[in-house]
C-alpha cells in the first residue's frame, strides 16, 4: 500500500495543545494505516527572514510522522492573514464586499505555497499519495509539479466554492483555476460547489469532459467529486452521555427550568449571528407564549480578533444582546445569553444533549459539523430538534431538520416555534432519520471514499513546460 502524505495549513501535532476534531479525526486513521506523513505549518512565527533547512520539526507518534515548519512574520501576514483570510475566505463565502486584495499578498501566498512544496520535496517517496487540504493551499499541486513531482495529488476544499459571478471578482482567479487543474482529484463538500468550480473553468477555458467526473483543461486531466465531510457519531454520543462535571451540576438544573435553544460556532461573519439574534427576537415578538419560558444561549469564541470586520461583529452582537434582553428580560429571567469564550468539546456535547433546539443558521457554510454533532449528541428517547440553514452543506444530508432561510427572520422564528412545540413522536422520527444518514456516511467513510477514488487514478507524466 502506498504511503499517504497529508498536507494542511496547520497540523495537529500530538502534544495535547490541539484538540483532535474536524480534519484531525478524519485523517489520523488513514495515516496510521499507511505509516503516513502529515506536513504543514506548525503555527510558529520565526524571526529569520528565510527558511532554513534545520528549522523543520519531525515527530513520530503512533505510526505517523508529523513534519512541520515555521513561517516568518512577513510570509505569515501575506499568505495567511491577508490573502487566505482577507481575500479567499470572504470571497469563497460570497462576501465580496469584505475582500481586501493586495497584489503583494497574492505574491506572498504563491511564494509560501512554493516554499512549503520545496520543504516537503525531500520527504517524498516515488509512490506516495498526497492529499492536500483547504483554501490556503490551492496552488500547492502546481508548486509541486514545477519541482517535477508526478505523484498522485488530491485536494479537498472544506469551505464553499462560489459561482463565477463571485469568483471572477478575485483578481487572480484565472491563475488560481489554472493552478487547481494540476490536482488529480478535486473534492468538494456539495454538488453545488463542484458545479460552481466547473462553471468557473468553463468561462475561462474550453473544458473537455472525458467522463462523468473527469475533465481536461489547461492541458491537464483531472477528476472532480463530492465528498461531504462528517463526524464519528458514536464518539459524539459517548461524549454527550453521562453527568456534567460537578462544577456545572447547577447549570443542568437551571437548563431544565426552561426550554433551551443553543448555538455554537466561532465568531465569524459567515455564521449569520446578527440575523440569528433578530430571528430570536422575532420569535418572542410573534409567539408571545414563549416569553419567559425559553432561553437562547449563543457560544461564539473570538476568531481573528485582530481583524476589523470581526471586531465590528463582536461589538454589533454585544449591542443586540443588551437591546433584546432589555426588551424581553425580567428580574428573574434573561432570554439571551451570549458567551464569547471557548468550551471544551466534550462539555459542549453534554450541553447539546440538554437543550431542546439546536440553531445552526450560517449565511454560507461548506458543511457545518456542529449541525451533525448536535444531532448525534441527542438522547434517542427525547431528542432535540435541529433548525438548519439551507446554505449549510449539511442541509443536503440532514433533510429531516427544519430547513430555513437565515436571511428571513420570520421563517427562522416560525421554525423555532415549531421546534419548541414539536410532539415527541415527530422529534424521534426526525432524529432517527438523521442518525441513519450520519451512520451511513461517518468520518471514516468520508476518508475511505475519497482515498479510494484517489488511489484509482493512475500516475501520469507531467508536461514541465506547461507548468513552469
């Protein structure tokens, strides 16, 4: 069996400082099976201006090799802060109004991808299979091809891919699309994302279909596929069961004194938090029978707190919380709790299990694993109800959730009322339907399916003149 090499912006070095969630859970087992290598940035900022051969950290743990390198401050600013998170992140989430493009940042983004490719090159073996992850590394295959690498290289995009009307506004979109064509297999969360990518290519160059999911463009042959990422539902269930820690026992009693709505995501403008607060206000306004009987807890730890757009969002939310609580609160009841702090994942699963409604309404999301985690954490005999945005990738699978348009506060308010008053029999039926989906496509199946498709692709010779 060929060795698997995974490349991602950050790597989860097993030192206890990074919790094993999301991407880590999905690929660690696959890496163990092949004595694989995980390569990426270690999160450290180096004081030196140029990368040095001896600054790579290599750790062996449980059959996996973890190799990581630092970035200098300039590369970190340009590659990570500016182009990845001030251009690609908003653009790929359909927020062109927040894109802050600078040519220097684009050049830094390409330079760091080239740098990482050069650092990885000495570690590669001829029959390695490479799996590259997410928007930080769109050019990575092209960077490797320039170095003569002919291994199979797959890519998975964890966030959405926008339609041409949006992506065309990114100044180097032509170059990015051409770079992406050097992957052998491009994986997306949804069919909509896959088709949007192909539509972008079709507007730029002649796209030659060579099969249902195989294409030719820019002289390259590549495949596309849909691989909705998932969770380990049995692991989530195990975390959710059992008592809360002793220091939080009082919280359990408090939660049981009212019906509870819960949301949890990092503080980000893609998550639709202001719209969600207004929808909760609409619930209290249009369905007064819930006043004093329901509380909504929003957990939103700070994300990219040094970026102005995120600072503005935090201020907006704090203002809305005060206004809504001032309008509908009382001396002995606070309807809206906003917690700008991090909670341990195991504790969150227990809180999910104690709540009546999971409110997951991003304005645009690649998948949204919180929606799946909320369902998996529920008590099968008395499950809560998931209210889910139609613009989350999870809505394509969790069709038994109450699907809403997050821009329509009255629609969300009506769904919340339905969730809070839903009979037990219907709640159980919807829960069982969604759990069947989660068990059929769990995180292990996601990784296995992708890697099976990538392994099925033959290695090929590269036209070095075409990628130079």
